[in-house]
């Protein structure tokens, strides 16, 4: 069996006395598409943020392609990683945020070439060529010179996806990427993610409230509750016949809300 | 006041200065006051450069510096904000020689005023950096940028737009503070005014002209900063409003 | 370099001068507070005053306090207004900060929702009554910290009065310096006095601010 792309091993996260994630074990295979669902406060977003190193962890290890992310091996022991190590491993991961977080003082194109030029050291021509390919894929090539403030939420999120992809990550994290959008704009963003899944061999982790999309798109669904994975499995099975009482309650509530 | 109003007020002020300068009673003061005004402009410009530099360095050290440098920045900011500008000038000019450092009046003036305004500016810079939304930092992490890259390319450019209006006020304060250098014998506008006042006793004429000249200088600063604000605001401020 | 004996010797003289500094500060700020409020209120109650008031405020804020002090002190007599140095100084400093305070009050007034005026009209309250009983009580608490900051700023500008020989701290230190040729101790002590007072006030303002935020959270 090939090495998993990402693995969480006994990962614990606390805020003060509140345990957000309790001894999490989760393994994600190469190219796998995992949807993380659950009620708010269940710790699902924290999973993505820890993997992106936006949150520290209080226990356990996260590995990316077998290499520890927040730790490094020294003399057979794991010690907390230094910045250089974190940046090396982190380069494999990209993230798209709920609130887009585009750089407001840069155009769509500038947003997409900034990190490739400064971090990867690409030439401007190369970075622009790569960015234009991606902007084209997300249907934003004709808005390359627009500032974020001149774009709709859906358009901003599509640029944000292109921006993340421009770093050529192996794992893409989507953190409630449609939650801040007006309902009529959700479709265009999901369409881009669908296309991405079909055309690229990316590992994807998404926290989402779009149950329909999770069911259709994901290879696996993880249902989080109170900092633990309550149930996981194939979407078809999970959505039609959830085993856990909490999952059933959650799905019923979500379906009732429409 | 709008940009038009300010420009109108500036035109009116300059016209009044021009008109008064032609009058018999005022004419004799013009050369002396012009010299003083030149000195005021020179000190203002030099101190402004120092103030911006000191503010940036102190703010960055206070936010991101290692502990000893952070304390140094905090001490600098608190001391210069906590004591009077005049006391600082006197200290630099009269007390420093006791420690073997003798500064010329001009040097003491530029350093004293520059560091004084710089201390206030440091808080402006710090506030503007802190006000950049957290998501912007997170995006730079997700794009694997280093902290230095993030600060230089993403955070500071956004903070810059927010800094301009308070810096406009600080530059006005700076200009006004330069009047204090007359008290360490430097021949600025305020100094010339007092000197001529003592010899001629034409108090009304002299101080009316002097007030108008300072007003004109302040207006130039305000208008320049408004124009800068308008330029820098493109893209960013619209995004904030949305 | 630093002579403790000398420092101790001049301390009583400086302490006496510190009282003058505090007097100037309090009286000046009293003028600033009341005149500033009057200006801000006038702009609301008599809209035609807005332009002349904002011009005057702009003029005062754009020119150095030192020149304004000279102006009042030296120019006054030409108009038959002869003031002693202390009065001229307090007046100048009060006027200067009244301009700043009026802008603070104005921001406070603007932060009161329009609905408060409309509700007062609906209750048939007079405009002055509305201002006094409804608007001002809501407008002042949020701006108390800003006013406090100007109190500290005013305090730190009182050394300017030494330019017209008011016997406050700085003047006293200068005189000691010129008599003894020792500037180190007097000026450093004055600096320390201002530093301690400013830090203490900043702390007090933060406390007041926190208290206000708790009580008037909107």
C-alpha cells in the first residue's frame, strides 16, 4: 500500500480548558476527496487550520506524505519543528478560505503571481503564464486586472482557488468556501471545485454545509461531533443510512432546514 | 473640510499674505520672516523624515522584535510621548553636553522634534498594522510566504492607506512643534517674529503675518496628504467599504 | 554628572512651580471643555455658525500654540486688552484646546442615532431640552477618553508658557539653570515629573474607558 497523503495521529487541540479536538486519528489517501461535516463547534474547521499550521496542536503528530509537519525527526526523536521545516512541508498544502482573504491592494492576476514569484522564485513570465492558465480554468481570465472589491463574492472565491492552485499544492483545503456567498453564487464555485476534482489528481479536504455536493463529490464523509469523528464512510451509505444516532439527528435537522 | 474648500482657503491665505506684504506697515518684516519661514520648512522636512523612519522602526520592533529590542521601542515611545516636546528639546540641547555630547541647535531641533513625533507615529503605524484583518495573515501562511514577505508585500501596503490621515495630523503637529526651536535660539519663523517684535513693537503686523504663514504651510500639508490618501486609497479603501 | 544634593536642593522650588503648572492645566482645560462644548452645540443649534466655527477651528489647529500665546499676550494691549502673562497663557491654551475639544464633542454628537432626535420631536420636546437632556448625556460618555487624552496633551504643552515668563515648571528650571549653570538636574527632574504624570493619566484614562465601555456598551 502506498503511503497516505495526510495522517493525523492522536492529535489533540485545546483552547484553555476546552478540548476542541480529542485524540483525532484520520488518514487520507493520495487523491482522496474527503468531506468533513458536522454541527458548528464540532472542531471540523480546526482540522483544516491545524493542517495549514494556522493553529498549533497540543498533542499528537500530523504527517504529510509520511513527513511530520509540526515536528521534525532529530536523532530518532520528534522535536518541535523550526520555521524552515514547517515551510518546506507546508508547501504541499493550499487553502481556500470562507472569507476569500484575497489581497485587496492587488488585482486578480497579482494575487495569483505574488507567492509563486516570491516564494517559489518563478520569473514573472512563468508566474503569469501559470496564473492565466488557472484564471482561465476558473473562468476569471477576463477579470485578471480587476481588484477584489470590483468582483462578486463568487468571482473572488474563484480567484482565491486559482491563487491557491498556483502554488501547485498536493493537498487542497476548502474551509466552508461557499458559506459567505449569496445563494445564487454558490453554484459557480462548486462547479469549479467539481472541475478541479475531475481534471487534477489533487487530494482534497473540505469542510462544507452543502450536503448535496458532499454526497455527489466526496469519496468519503467524516461526521464530526464534539471534537471526535462520530461516523465516517462512503457518502452514499452515510447519507442514506447513517449508523450513528448523532449523525441521524444532524442529517434530519439539515434536511428539514432545506 | 473638502479638498476644494481647503484649496480655496489656501488661495485666500496666500492672497492675504501677498496683499499685506505690499503694505507700508508690513513690508519691512517680509525679508526677515521669509528667512525664518525657510528655516521652519527645512526643520519640518528633516524632522518629518526622521519621524517616519523612527515610527516605522519602533512600531515593527514593538510588534515583532525580540524582547530586548521590543522593550527599547516601548521605552522610547513612552518617554517621548510622556514628556513635553519643549522639555525634550531643552534636554537634548542643554543637558546632553553634560554627558559629553554637544549638539548644534539645528541638530538638536531635528532630532528632538523628529523623535517626538516619531513616538506618536509609532502608535499610528502599529495601530494600522494591527487593524489589517487576520485573514490576510492567514492567506499568506496558506501561500507559504515568510513573515517578512507577508509584512512587506501584503500587510504594510494595506496598513499604509489607513496610516495616511493620522500622519496628516501628525505632520501638522510637527510643523507647529517647530515653533519651539525658537527657544533654543534657532532662527525659525517664531524666533524672527519675537526678535522683530522686540525691536519694532509692531506686534499686530508681525504676528498676523506669522499666523497666516503657518496657516498656509499647514494647508499645504493637509492638501498634500489628502491627495496622497486619494491615490493610495484606490482598490483598498473600496474593498474595506464593501 | 548627576548631583543628588543639588537635585534635592532645587526640589522645593520646582514643587512650587509644579503647582502653577497644575493650575494652568486645570484652568486651561476648564475653558477648553466648556468653550468646546459651546462651539459644538452652536453648530448643531444654529447651522449658519458651522462655517465660521469650522474656519476658526481650522485656523487655531493649524498654527502653533506658541504664536497664539504671543499673539494674546503682545497683541492684546493694542486693542486695550492688557493681560498678565498667566491669564494670557491660560486663555491661549484654553482656546487652543477648545478647538480640539469641539471636534471631539462633534464626533460624540454625531454618534447619537438620529432616531433620538426624532423621538424627541415626537414627544414634543424643545430643541434645547432635547440637546441638554437627551443628546448630551448620550454624547459625552463615549468621548470622555478622547477628552482625557487632550487633557494630557494640554498638560504637556504648559511649558510653552515659559516663553512669556509664567513661573511654571519649565521657567523655574530654566532660571535655576541660568543661575547655577547646571541644567542637568532641573530639566531631567521636570522631564521625570511630566513622564510620571502622563503615564499615570494614561493609566487612569484606560481605567475610565474600560468603565465606560462596561456601562454604555451599545
